[in-house]
C-alpha cells in the first residue's frame, strides 16, 4: 500500500468489519472525494469489497485475502493498539 491512509482504512475495516464512505471519511478526517479514491484503489487491489444497499455503499475486507495478508493486517492492528 503506497499510501498510509489506505492502511488506516484497512485497519478500520478489520476492526469494524463494515463501513460506509462517510464513516471512513470521518474516521480519517478526509474529504469524501479523497476517501472514495482510496477505497477505489483498495478495491482494485482486491483488498476490499463493497455492497450497495439502497443509496449507501458499504465496504468490507475481501473474504479472498490470503492468510499472509491477513497476518500482516493483524500485525499492524496490534502495533497500532
């Protein structure tokens, strides 16, 4: 992940499981546009998925993440505690 904000997003999703764009934007103190850009990059990389319900889009960690990737995410989560 080239941008530290993307790792923050992943860590928030690891902790909360599902977040919408507004929640991510608020947690990272980023504009809606910047947040959407980061979420798009993470989705392109296959790290997160999204589901649309009514007029809201919810993001979550991809179920297809390898054990190694999940281990790295968990390591960063423990370091951040």
